[in-house]
C-alpha cells in the first residue's frame, strides 16, 4: 500500500516497513512562526486495537488516530488489516484537508483565534 495519493498538505513524516506510519499536515507552516509547532496535525497508523492492554499481542487490527496536538485527539478509526488502515488514514487526511473534521469539538478549552486561522489554512468556511 502506498501513500502516494495523499491530499495536498499531507506528507509521510515517518514510515516503518509494514508497520507504523505517521502523516503530518503542512509541517512547512507549523513552524512556531505561522502556527504553533505543537499543533501540527498528525495521523498515526498503529498496529493493535486502541482497547488492547499494554504488552498484549498486536495482531488484533490497526488503529488510525488524528491528533491536533499531542493530547488532543480528533478522530479514531480501526481497521482489520494494515491495507485497510492505510485506506482509512488516507480518508481521514482527505476529510481534514477538505475541512470536514470538527477540530473545535476536540478541544475542551476553545482557541477561537487559532481555529479561525486553521479554517483559512484548510479552506473551511467559518
């Protein structure tokens, strides 16, 4: 499976052969000047179920998680195979790039100025 057809703005940040993948959105602008580096949207494709106990076998599927910050999770999906996980990761990337992810709802403390700038970046109508 390939990430060659990611939507604009998304890049493969890290990929382990047959394993975990990290996608990053616009690392060129999340550089501490235009946008806070800590707010770099990332998608993790990881082996295992999110309900898996630490140390348990990892052959129980794959998890796709969109983080808006290290502790701010916006979306989580599961897949049975890595190939299905790659497809799910691309779908999440497309949804984010199209402005179809409710990032405001993922935050407990509103950051309206930041959200307005992020709306502009992804082309989302406020």
